[in-house]
C-alpha cells in the first residue's frame, strides 16, 4: 500500500482534491459514446448509427443497473483504508468484488442472445436497423467482463482515494477508443463492427491499467480462502442485493418519465430529452462531491471515528450546496443558451424554455440526495439506501405525478423534483437518527 503522509491536508482542500478528478472523469466518460456517434454518423446509412445506438443502449442500461458494484466496492474499500489492518482488508475487498464482477460479466456473455432479443423486442426497430444492431451488439457484448471489472476497480480506487489515477485511466481509454475508431472504420473498413471492437479494446485496456494499479497496492497480501466462505458471500450478496434493488427503483422512475413523456407525444418526448441534459449537467459536479464523501466517510467509518464521519458529511453538504447554488445561477442566466445548444428548432426552444424555473430548482432540491447517497455508500448502509429509494418512489414520485397528471408533461417534472427532495430528506433523517442511536458505523447485515 502507498505510505500515507503524516502531514494531514486541510479538510476542505482534501475533499476538493478528491472531487475534482472525478468531476473531470465524469466529463470525459460521455466522450467514448460521442466519438462512436460521430464516426457512425458519417457513414453511408443512417441505419448504422441507429443500430449501434440501440445496441449501446441495451448494454449501457445493464451496466447502469450493475452500478451497485461500483458503489459497494467504494464503500468497502474506503472502510478498509481506515481499518487497523488496512492492506489486508483492502486486498480482501478487491478480490471479493472482482469475483462478483467476473460472475456477472460471464453471465452477461452466456445470456447475450436473450438479452439481445429482449432489446430488439422492446425497441422494435426496422429490419435494416436490426441488422446493424445485431452486428454491433454481438461484438460489443464481449466487453462485458471488462465493463464489470471497471465498475469494481473504479470503486476500489476511489475508496483508496486514488481519484487522479481514475481520471488518467479514463482519459487514456477514451483517447484509445477514438484512435481505434479511425483505424478500424476508415483504415480497415470494418464499419459497425469496428466501432464495437474499438470500444472493447478500450474497455479491456482501462481494466488492465486499473487492475495493475490495484494489484501493485495489494501484491504483498496472500489470498485467503476465508474471504470467499459462506459468511463473506452472505455479507457481499446482501450489500450488493440492496444496492441492486435501489438502482432498479431509480431506473423505474427515470424510465417512467421517458415513456410517459413519449405517450404524450413527439414534442413532450423531445422536451424531456433536452431537459434530462440539465440533470446530466448537475450530476457531473454533484457526483464528484459525492465520490469524495464516499471515500472520506468510508475511511472514517473503517476507523470507527464518528466525529470524522459527521465532519466529512457536513463539509460535503457545504460544497454540495455551493455547487447547487452555482448550477441554479448558471441555469437562471444561461438556461436559454443551453437549450439553444441542444436544439435548433425554435418551437422546441420555446417549449423547453417554459421549464427553466423547474430546472433552476433541480440542483437546489436534488443536491441533498446526491450528497447523502455518497454518505451512505461510505457507511455501506445499503438497506437504508434501498428503503428510502423505494419509499420515495412509491410514496412520493408516483403519487405526485398521479395527482398532478392533468398538468400534462410538467407533472412528470414535479414528480421528479419531489422524488429527489424526498430521497434527500429520508436519507438525512436516517443519518440523524443513526447518529442519535450511536449506530453510524454499523453497516447493514
């Protein structure tokens, strides 16, 4: 393990030093898909772009749901870093999490045909698009094990406070992907399959780089069979199972917004696609703060330092609030310009502009749940994350939409704002209650 400096950095500076690389990494991540889109968009047939886009969507939805791997490995890695036997505990978390990632990655490979057919059934694309979808998917799916490994390795490195390393790996992977796109498509004429192959090589390259760094930290620790016994598996399955249910509940709400907007017509669906970019923008910064909080709170939890847990939480709330106010001001001043960048259709610009008031409220009401998600990931309190997500969905999101549905498409955004706020309030209440009960460092069993 890296020898820690005895000089302790300023707490606020430490948090920003961890958050900034993750914010930059978040910005670079969409570039992989952007390069693929640009290359495919210049091919002879639009069906190639459409097919690859649907194929990408199928896999990214699966990978997003499997994001519980990233969250659980971050929390456990951060706690291991604060443990008395940090090196041994960190190695145990790494190997345990990688074993789960391997099982999931191989499962996706084994189930690739039914996954592909389910995606085709749900998307119902034209026959020419389906052809290119299959060509893309049947190559790209072989990157699933690397994608699962990357989720674990990014989480583990964040927990070890190696966020700069994560940024470097992401940038190298994205540059490699873009370069290989050009070589395979324009140099070798490999079309859709070439774009998929470039993505696979980039994914495996990032996994190898991250794994090399992780193993360098843990190579002195021999693997202990007890890390994989029944008791250890039960703890990991409970933690990851709770995170999975939490992700599915969140995905249900976001999918409902998209599908219900589509049922309202072409214009509401297009408006929602534009407005979701505001959500993506706030996630860039707020997720960065949450990543830092995960690492710092987790380390304090591993050391069973309740005072530090609270201190990191409230410092995180400060910076989360700063980012939220900053986003709100940017949306208030430049909201119309942001919409103009996203669409050239004047009717859509005007229609989306009517929602700017809600977009200004979005970071102010939503930053609480981003922050407390980070706190509870660090604490590995997955049961609380699962329960508050489900309660917020069933008791707030859908009721608010139902009782305001006469308003049409805005009702979906009223529901989303209420949902985000409810998640922040419920997680905050659980945190306060756990603090009063002296149980902040007690992980879910």
